[in-house]
């Protein structure tokens, strides 16, 4: 069979959440299924790192598609033209975009944040998602998503039969492993003057709730007699003005360390040396940092809404993300109780077994086979 994959998010040194999903699953699937031919569709020059095996054939559209103005022509004309030319049996799109229904397709919809928080997106992107993504979902032969929460959300929001939607959990990359005590000390010395720290990982956009996290940490510093820091690993999606302004008005801003975007290996070390992950998002379709922390033997504080309780199970302190006090109290509990941290770490070791990229790739392939 000939399977084409929308791989425009496979960009060297710039992989984000969906990009990592593509990288980890496609690397395994293409190597495990040499009997099939895979056509990776890029919108610019690709890196040879992403041509995982001899049965992967890179294709490139004539124009890039990084702007809403270009999306319509890209998915209605440029990509379909390649599908017809190469007589593709199935088009797989890991980022939710789709082609006209005459081409058999399977899409991965990771979440519907654009439905619930449309104002968090630039205007043109929001309008495009609102106009076309419901149709993309209906046109697909099957839909894959990353949590049962998202499955029910997609079925309800787009009026789609839940039987058409498969749940395929995310995994954790091999870099995320427990650190030794000397390794932890080295990282803490490098980033926080040797002090313990909480860590937040993710893009700095409103649904990540970074505003309330900063306020909660400020309150934590006022109420705790321990010198614990906060490391923020991520960059603003659109504008940094608000974040800089928010940090400037905090009483303990000198204890917050914005490290920006770091490579995968360094991020794993930052997570592994932390006192706890704090992910108080107001919306997540999954929440990969939760699983990455578990693989690092790091306890987790996360929200009690959307997909986060499903992923965290009993291995995290769950908070009300709309309550600064709730987040602060969890941070105080985590910092003050080694017994609590050890209990959550132990539970995380058991919980993490259900999340691996090997399982993700296997289940994604099962969904592909249903289409074929």
C-alpha cells in the first residue's frame, strides 16, 4: 500500500508537541512495516534525519503553507495533486488538516482548544479552524485522538459517531530518565544557584495558565520559609509583552527563572532535577509533560479538569486551575513533604507503564489498518 503523511511539522530542532508525536510514531511505523511505501509530504526542504528508512519517499509542495491564507490552496489543491499523481491509498494527517473527501484519509485531532478558547489564537487561524476543521473531521475515514476526554469532546462538538474515533495515548521520549544526585546538583547549580525548584514546561499561551502559576508561586514564596525557585521552560506563542509585565509586578520575581526553549536533552535534565512539575493548565488534550515527569521520577502537580486527571491518575496532586490558592497550597504541600513526593513518585512509576511511544505507534498503526 502507498500511505502519504502530512509531515510539515517535522522541522529539525523545532519539534513541538505534535511534531514529536509525528517523529516518534512515524520512525517506528515505517521501520516496522517495510511492506508498505510511505510518502512524506513537506512544504519546504526536509532534513534527511526524518527519512527514517528506504520505504520513505519525501515529496515537497511548490509553496510553503505556514499561514492561514495558504492553507486552503495547500490542502485543497497542492496536496491532493500529489496524492493523485502517486496513486496514494491513504492520506494520514497527524495535525488535523485534511484533503477533499475523494481521497481516503485518517486525521489525528489532538484536542479542540480552538473550539473552547478561540480568542487564544490569532484571528485568521481561528477563523480557518472554525470554518474547516469540522468538515475535516467528517471527511476522514477515521479519527485518532490522544485521550478519552478528547474523544468525547470531538464526538460532542462535531457531532461525530464515537465509534469512528480511536484513542492513542502519547508517550515519553527516551531522554526522560531519573537523574543521580550529582546530576541534579549540577543542574540546580547551573540554573537556580543550587536551590530546589518547581518546573513548568510548555508554550506560554493563556490556556497554559502561566499567569496564575506566577501569582501562586509568588504567594508560595511569601508563605514558605524555604528558598525554592520556579523554572519556566517555554517561549510565548504570540507576544511576550504580557508575560514580562506580569513578572515585573511580582514580589519574588528574582526567584523565577525563564530559560526559554531548550533542546530535548537539556529539558529532560531540567525536569529530572526538579522538585516537582507544575502544570496547572486550563485545557489539555493530553499533557505530555506529566508523563515525562513520571519517567524522570519527579512528582506532579496538575489540573483537575479536561484530560489531565485521566493522564495523571492517582500519581499527582490535582488542583483547581482557576484558584491561585489551590495551586499555592499544592506547591506548599509538595515542598514540605518528602513522604508525599515519594508516594507520588512510586505511583508515577506504575502509572507511566501505560504511556510509551512503542504503544502509541502500535495503536496508531492499528487505526491505519482499519482504514486500509
